[in-house]
C-alpha cells in the first residue's frame, strides 16, 4: 500500500481518532476483578473523549494463565466475563484480550471488539511464541484471518503481541520464516492504524528492540502503530507497560510511563500524513539501573499482593546482596512491612554487624538479632555437640576441626535458614532470598540455607549489577522513596565475603566478578561454548572451563531455588530447561 493510499480519509467526523491505551495490572485467574478494572478504564476513556480503548493481551484472565487454560470451565468463564463488558461500551469501542473457544475445537488467544453493547469483531492471534518462557503452542490454536474494523471512520487493524514482533525482539525470528505476515496482511486489508495488545515480559535491552520494530512497521507500511503492554508482576515474569503510539514517519506520538498502571490518550489523524513530535520516550531514556530497580520493586510488591503476603523477612548480613534486597523490599512494601534478621556467626566481622544495623536504621526497618555462633548457648555449639559423635563413629573429622570445612560452612548457612523460616512460620512473613545470579550460577549458595525462601529477588541480577543498583539507589534515593542514601558506604566498599570461615573472601573461591559475570552471561544467556568464550574474551581457558563446569554441576541446586524475578533474556527459571542427569557438558 502506498503512502497516498493510507492518507485517504473516509471518516465523517472533522476531528482525529482519539485512542486510549489502557496498560492495566491484571491478576492471573481473578476474572471478576480483572473485568471490574477493565470496566473502570472503559469509563475513564469515555470520559476523556476516546473513540477507542485498547487493553492488553488476555486482559480478562491475565498473562500467562498457563495450565488454567486446560481446566474445565476456565475458558468458558473467561468468555462469559468478557461478554458482560459489552454493556459498558455505550459510545465507545473497546478491544479486550480473552481466551476463546474456536469453532472447530481448540482455544484461541483472541481479541473481542465491543461497541454500543454489541460485539463488532473477533480476532484470533496468528503467531504463537514457543521459546524462552512462552509455551503458547501448548494451549492455543493459531488464527488464520486478518481483521480490520472501522472506528470513527478510521480503519483499525487488530494484532496481538507476536503477530507484530515475529520473534525479532528475542532473537527467534527464524521461527516464523514460513509463517504469514500478520501486519502486512492488515495493511493490505486497508488498515490505517495497527493496534497491538501485548503481554511481553520485561527484559533488559528489549525495550529498544521493541521500539525499533514498531518504528519499522510504521515507516515501512505507512501506518500508525499503537502498542499497549500489560503491566505488573505475575510470578517470575515482570511486565513494564510503556504503551506507545508511533506515526507513519516513525516519530513518537505518545508514550506512557513504565511499571505503573496508566491510560494513555493519543489523537491520531491518518489524513495528516505525518505526526507531530511527541514526548521523550521514558522506555529509552531510563538507565538500566532505573529500569531494574522499578522492575524488581514492582515484582516484590505484586508477588506479595497477589499471593496474600503483607510482610517480608530476610537475613541481613551486612553484605551487598541482602542490603539491596532489603532496600527494594522497603521501597516496594514500606519499611514497616520489612523485618531484617541479623544472625552473626563464629566468623562474622564487627563491621558486618554494624553495617547490618546501619542499613536497618537508614531504611527504617525493624531488625532482630539471633546469634548462631559458638557461645555456650549458641546453635553452632549445640549442632556440633549433636553431630560430632556421629562423625567420629564414621571416622570423619568433627565440624570445624580443620579449616576450610565446607560441612561447617554449610551448617552455619542452614542454621540461618532455620531461623528465618521459623520467624516466617510465626509471623506469616514471606522469606526473601538474597542470592544473585553470579553466585547461583556457580553454586556459591547453600541448599536449605541461604536459598530458603519464597521469592528470589536477585536471582537474575549479576553481582556487578547488584553493586550498580546500590550506587544508583544511593544517588537517586529520593526518587526511590528514601529520605537519605539507603545502602551504607561500608557495605559497598568492603570486599564481598560469605564470612563462613576465618578471613574468607569470595575471591578465594571464584574468579573476579568482572570475569565471572561475563562468562555467566555468555554461557547462560548467549549459550556460547567454552571455545567461543575464550576466543572472544581472551579469558584464561582453564578459568572458563572451570566456571562452565561449576554452572553445569549445580543445576540440581537451581531446580530447588525459590521462584526468581526475571530481568534478562535467560533466567534460572521456566525459560531455561536443562537436564540434571546428563553426559554432555559444554565445558
């Protein structure tokens, strides 16, 4: 279709089309509340003069509904709830995402268009992603037909998420080389604007790729493109919103803030032939640290809210990881909802104890102290007294008899796990784990110890990014909701250590984090071999091989990890499916 063709205006109104993009935060499976939220936004959009309001993909049930879709009655309940919303559409057109049964069997990831109490159209998603965390082929049958509706005289083409991205945002474009081009088909059918409801999880760096894809469609096809993404956290997946509209010249017309619910209003006039310069794009202007902070804060808040937890508890060691998790939790829930537990052991330094206290004071959170050391009444003394006779009978060394002693180190960690879980049981607070991606990758963590908990906040955050987050929060403390810098300077400056042995430092066991983080990124996220990593980085071959071997043999630990918030292209979660018992190793 030529530029002249899309500029032809047929609408009877002497004004632009006013479109509202409703980035909402649905709860998976809470159909009634989700529908009520949709009804509120329809009413708001009408009050603000919108002709058309568009909601995210599967807004009725929330994304991803996973195996709920296979439970008897669920899809039908979604359909009934969606169709009730038709009565809310007097004087406005609403496009709502909903799973729907298909006439020939199967289920569609569909859109319903309502206007003046009637169903105007239905569109079934045509491209179904099946990679990373996506498994849509498991649940849905693809649609086959493009759908274009008319709203206030403007022809609006309907698409859903992957129909527009075609895997290009995630490096899986080859999945669709033989598939149809849904956007091209819509333009051929006369669409002047393409709307794309999405539920696309937040991934660092993906925002720029999304914007480039949207701009490419708009300029190449000569149409307006409007994208509205779900916002909020659903289990491990975080959705950033950032709804936007681009004109046929590739210029940004309107953009919504990220990580919060918002109704974005934009006036669109295809007859104008060009768009005026819009605002700066908050998705592109934000730093990586700001995006990660907002994503993790939202993730903690929504996981607690949607699962019914009002408080959280975590071990506070004086180290950087627990400090950052405590700060994120305080920003997400409020300091009065966060309980820190200091559990000094036999090798805990005085500065770590004081850093833990200072952190609690800076954040305004409650801190309780439960020593686990070798004092007469300490748990370590008790466990040694109980287990050392057994070791002696087996001809084994007593705990801590010679150092280093991994059994003694893990016992300290597991005693701390017992403490935080006991407090969780008594108070009903959710335990947050504090391990970062670098340490979890190589098994620098203890099963049934520091891995105990219900939500792994930093499990997809590299060690160096943890430090960057700490510095960023301190520098931007007011924007984060803190009256002063939240992270003690001593916590940031001291060498990282688990403090489970005398003078212990992470560097005694692991490569420096600059090296480790890059190896982990390349192996886990880029799936590179040891040979490629060594050749492209210049790292020592033995170091690379050793790290890859550590990642491989610690898969069993990560399978038992608490659910972790995902911020990278490949996290230790549902998108990475590695066998534990196997004979092939990349290292």
